[in-house]
């Protein structure tokens, strides 16, 4: 569900950010798991974009990975990974999960 929501978000207009934010807020008890899933998925996007598909972990999600590859540059994929990796620091800084999620996904959309 995390990957499906993210792919729909990447492929949609700017207003879809609210759908992904709502999804994360409804599942905030699983935020660490969701962050790990999204990190692994974006690493797979980087592997496909760098012509190293043999390193892809989520082979069952290859179609979704390719869809994201079509919509993002390699630079954007790295920026998205950086933003996701920065989320725990933001949690410490803001202490407000809702604000962190809004900031994270607004930033992800801007680096596409």
C-alpha cells in the first residue's frame, strides 16, 4: 500500500499530496516501517536508473519502479532519498509528525 500510494502521488497532480499525507497520518503507528519500505523502493528506482537492475530488492514491484523512473530523474531520486533520510531529524526538530509528513511530501514533489 505504501508503494501504491507513492506511485500514484508521483504520477498525479500537485493536489495528490493531500492523499499521501492522509495515508501516512492514518498509519502513523507504522511510520518506521513505511519509511523503510519507501527507502528501499527509491533505492530500487536508483538501481534501475543506473542500469543495475540486478540489485533491485523489490523485484515484484518492477512495474511500479519503472513507472517512477519514467517520471523522475536520477538526481530527483537521490534527492527524494535524501529527504526521506532527513525525516527523523525533522521529527526531532519539529516533534510534530503531521508537519514532518507535510514537509517531506511537499519536498518530494518539488524534486520530481
